[in-house]
C-alpha cells in the first residue's frame, strides 16, 4: 500500500523523542514493504502550520494515488480531512480524548469524518468508539543492557537506587511534583535513592536509561496507553504506576510491578518493594511484552487499512453506478 501519515508529533533533530511511537509504526510499515510518506505538522511552532499542512495534504493526494491517509492525534485529522480520493484513518492517543474541553470537542467533531478510528486503549474506546490497537514496542531496540555498563555510559551513580521518570516535568499531567516528593520521602526514610528525569532523548538511547535504573515511576493524572511502560518492561525494568489508561492491563500478572494511588507515602513504599526485583533474575517484564511487539501492532493496523480501503472502493463503485443509472 501507499500511505500518507499526517501527525503533529514526530522525531526531529531538536526534538528526538517527540512522537517516537508514530515513527516506530512508520518504520515497521516500511519494513513490511509499504510506501509511507510523512507530513510533520510542527504545530508546536505555529498553529498556522495546520493550515499549511492542509494545503500539503491536498497537493500530495492529488499528485499521488494514496491508498490510505492516516492521521495521528485528533488535531492532526483536520488537515488530513483535505485529502483527495483516499480513506481517512485516525489514531487517537490519549490527550486528544482526555485533555482540555476544547481538545475533546475538536476530537469528537473530527472523528465523524473518519473511515476508521483506532484508539490505543479500552478506556479511550469508552469515550470515542473505535478499534483498540495499543501502540507497540520495538523489541529489537528496547532490550536490557548490563546495569553497570549502562550507568557508566550515562555517568549515573553506581551505588544509589535510581528511579527513572521518563517525562517532561513541564507537562503538569505527568505529576513530576509527586514523583519528586515520593523519592524525597525515600531519602528521608534512609534509602539512598535518586530521581532521574529523562525526556526528549533519542530513541536508541532510551534502552540504556531503562537498563540503568532500578524502577520506572509513572504517576500521571491521565494517560492513554503509556508507551514508556512497555519500553521499560521490554528492558526488564520494574514499574510503579498510578492507575491511569490501560496501566492495569499492561501490568496484569507481572510480578515485581505495582499499581498504587497518587499518594507520596504509598508510592515511596511501593518503590522500596520493587527495588529488590530490579536486581533479581526472576523479573520477567520483557517476556510479558511479546503481546505488544511492534510487528503485531502494525499487522493489526494493516488489517484496518485493508478493510477501509475495500469499503471505500465499494462505495466509489456504488456512486458511479448511481450516476450512470
């Protein structure tokens, strides 16, 4: 197939970690033999870029016979609506469904113009009907490395318990304040621990961060299907998380992980409990991530493409028959 991907998050030299999961899907589609062109809206630089990208979508879909136009995130679907002669698939990732009232309204409105909606968790599907396909993880990239080598590479302290917070502290919904306070509580209790904040790092470097840590902490107010948890587990890093998005499903049955309320004392206690698992050969987080292998995810997406393309072509034939009749 020939696919046009339209997204407002995609890795770039100045933002190497932005939208890495979208890039992973594109790369996997290409490995499967599909041709994928990408329009990166750069909406964070200027809202006018959405209008410019609408013109790009019009120009490109008139010049090239795309089989599918795939928009990632609700806002990205608006320029994608200006495609010519191709069905529209929209993937909703979380903030577009759970964010501000304005963003939720925009997402609901544009979803009516899609030929198919993909949502990354069951929780999102309850808000906007769609096909649940969580973002996958590239198990070839995200794999465990030796902890000592990883810490030496990153120049992190060798003897402390490291809690990894792989999110931008400026994003209020990620609750950096809660993460910092929880690790400070550990220190007050005599645990030699340190919170490491990592974000906007090149994708290939993140496995070293996961491998160097003793636990990953997610204490967000809201999530869709957090890719960071899948990446951490693929690197055999235990996770402590609040119950948001599909975290319950992601961590179900994985000994050495914890789900807890957004309370400083409870988070600190759960971190202490998982530290032992991080240094145990019995932790099996990676094995549990086989069901989220990027290959499996993209196979499901291609099935969606095939269905919408078949329906789109059937409707086109019906319209021609009506006109000729």
